[in-house]
C-alpha cells in the first residue's frame, strides 16, 4: 500500500517535471532580441516534394548576437530556403548572397518586449495550471488507496510540497525569461 502511494508521488513528480520541460521549450520560441537558431525551428522547406525542417537541409549558425546564418548543404536549395523563411512569417527578411542566407534580427521595441513578457507570463500560467492538475489527480488517486487517513494525509502533504517546489521553479524560469526579454 505504501509502495502504491510512493508510486503516485513519483509519477506526479515526473509529470510536473514534464510540465517544466514543456515550459522551457515554449519559452525558447519567444525571442529575446538575441539571434538563436531555435528561431527558425518552425520553418519547413520544400525538399524534393516533401516538407522538411530547415535544420535537416542546412546548418544554422549565429555569427553574432543579431545575425543568423543559414548554410544549405545543397546550393540549389538557397531560393527554396529563402522562400520558406518568408512564408513562415517570422518577421525576418532573409538576404541571399549566393553562398548562404543571412538574416539580421531587428532590435525589439519597448512595446514588443512588453508583449513578449505577456506571452511568457501566459505560458507560465499554463504550466502552473498543469502542475496543479497533476496535484489534483494525485490527491484523488491517494484517496482511492486502501490506507489509513493519517498515511493518506501525509502523502497529500508530500504532493503539496512537490507542487509548491515546482510552482517556485516555474516562477524562477519566468523571472529569468522576463529579465532576458527586457534587457536591451
């Protein structure tokens, strides 16, 4: 019976950890003014008739903090890659120099920075909701286990402590991202 309760706690911890990982991935997509190859992760290129992620047909580098460089493995792909970046509607204007594609990342306006912080806050709230949902599920599972009320209460306290820990982690991740976005 204790094994069953410990399993519920371990499963809950794993699900909360997944929530944190998801939040971190989502926040990577919110650009903070610095060039990052992840910015092009949604770009799909028409590669011999099939939609292929840009990272599978070219090297993406950041020569400096405001520039992305896309070096295709086949020179014939330059025009297709340029078109795919424009179609992805990321707000970037690619420049084709015949060898590679250079993308200058425009500096963010104050208004845009505030919008990005709101977006990051929304993702943070979604993550907190997910963590609280895990807590709710775990508490329901604990109540179903055939154990004394005291033992159930102790495990519910464990779940609450776990929830508090992960909510703090989410807040720390948000504060870090907010600072990153607002830093000019």
